[in-house]
């Protein structure tokens, strides 16, 4: 799987990749409820570390420090297991 910029995505789920790409698009255009797209990508592929760290960044943008830290830790665990 690749993103819109031709970069590899660490998921084998087309649905998770599509959700991630849509969430990135939404974030870049300052759309509404940006975190929901990354949450969807993680739900579709619980091992998708890139979507998890993007969710952490999203929480950080909204000032949700505890949620950002938790998502970042989950991403670190997923990357270590990859």
C-alpha cells in the first residue's frame, strides 16, 4: 500500500489505508473531526503504527496531552513488534 505521495504504508488492509489517506487529506485541509479518520484506520488495522502516531499528533494539535501520549506509546509498541 502507498499513500498519495507514493510512500509505503505499513498496513495490508486497503480499508485502513484508505481511511488513513482520507484522514491525512482532512488534516491538511483543516477539516472537521480529524482524529476520527485516524481512529478509523487504527480500528481497521490495530497494528497500523503510522495511523496510531498520526492519531497521537492529532490529539496533540487539539491539546489532548494524555490522549496524545497514550497513542504515541501504542505506536512505539506497534513499531517495536513490527
